[in-house]
């Protein structure tokens, strides 16, 4: 929840490589974290002079917010606002992050 999660990324039914040269669908932070890392790397590829704090701010401010109600993780029936589950209440957005990074990098 808030204070522990900054933003979300796709992390369910992600096709990933596994041992023995195969593939399987996995889920969880092990699948979502590489999505956020990939977006961060993409932004830095275009704007390599951004600082770490600037990059984090860009990722957080550019997240796509949702007002929908969802099942609280670990609950079978309790519904909460998606915004209650993280600081941003949103999902990482590569396109919006690149747009915001261009503005930030241009204002230096």
C-alpha cells in the first residue's frame, strides 16, 4: 500500500524464460520490476544526463492513474480504490515518461 509501493507495472501472466531453455508464464514483483527498470533504461537512453532523483520523479509523475475499485491484495472480497494501493495510484507509462523527461531535460 501507500508508503511501500510507488507505482505498479504489469506483473501477471508475463511470459518469461525459465531453466532448461523453456518459457513459462509467471507473476509478481519479479515480473513487474523489470518492466519499471526497462522504462527507466529507455528514458535514460534518450536523456542520459538525468539524475537518479529526476528519473524517479519522472516515473512517478508520469504514471497513469486509475480511479477504479479493485480487490485488496490478499482479500477475497474487500474492494478498495486502486489509488489506495500505491503512492501514485498508477501504472508505469513509458510514453508519458519520455514526454515528461524531454520537458525536464530541456529545462536544465
